[in-house]
C-alpha cells in the first residue's frame, strides 16, 4: 500500500533528489530543483511530499503557492510502479483543500500520451495555456534533443467532475459525432487535417520518448505539428475539454 506524507528533513529531500535523478538522469549540476530550495519551500509552508511503499521512497512532489491563489506543482516524479502518481496527486489535492485552495496547476509535455490521459481523463485537469519552448534547452535523458513545449494544466479541485474522479468513479470524454480530426498519426507520422470545425480532435504519437531516441526527425515533426495545431487552436481561444481513447485531445470552439 502506498503512503504519502509531507517531508521536512534534509535526508528526506536528498532521497527525493536521488529518485528524480533515477527517473530523468539529469546532467551534473543541472537538477530541476536543489536541496536548498526544497528546504526553503518546506520551511515556508509549501508542498513537499514523498510516496512510500513500506520504507522505500517511490515518488516525490514539490509545489509552491502561486500568485493567482493556486498551488503550482513544480515537479512530480514516481517510480515505474502502478498507482504512485495518482496517490501523490490525491494527497496534493487534500493538502490544497485543507488550506482553502481551489486550484492546482502544473506544466507537462503535450506530446506524451500517458501524461495527457492521466492529467485530463484520470484527474479531470484541463489545459489552459500552450507555452512553446517554456524551459529552453533541457539536457536530461528524457527530454534531451527536443524543444520544451509545455501545456499549463489547471485542476479545479472542487469541481463536481474532479470530486467524482477522486472517488475513483470513471469519467469518459464522449467525442461529438461532428468532430473532425485536425492532426492524426498515420504510420507514425503527423498528418494534418481540417481545424476549422466547432469540435476538433488533435492526435499524438504513440510514444514520443521512443521517437526522440530512434527517429529524431519524426519526433521534431510531431513537436511542430502539435505546436501549430493544438497551440494554434488554443491561441484562438479554443478550449481543450478532454482526452479521448488515450490518443486525442478534444478541442472545442467557444
């Protein structure tokens, strides 16, 4: 059983940094967060938590209070063990509710299917902004060689659909019959279609992380296609309302 709790000791922060390095394999001197900053965040009352399977640390999350009255989850990492990420997010949600917050935000790579499905379908978060090359050049093993486009996910933690999902009630995103496919995966490559309809589907590659290693040119084509199509639609004021069948963003004009 996974147990999640807040962390306060330097030795605990060191374990979290070690776990992050096992996941991302950061270049020396280029971690996403430092030990000193974790100490400062925790001491100032921000969110620093770890997930444990017995005595083994299997996940960690660091967040801070944002100017807009939300909790911003800066980095969350979990060992390849089912359910850890969900337990961390549900703990984060309870922590935020106890402090009177109604929203949690974070950024994620819009090209990673499993993250999009987790954030939108399992948690009920919704992307609210597309940020091209947000972090500049990244050198970790997962992101190396790719541009760091990110979506800002906004999680309305008191919304009815989020409360239902937190109770582990399934919540599917129905796809309107009149939706058109604006970006599709055909033979592993991005193919654009119509994007002028009221309801649009934007597809993702099956495994962008593998493509970065084996077909960097195709990975780059996907990056720019998703930036142009999804980023373009969001820039026009369209809303992402769900993620369908672990493959497509559902986008609607408002």
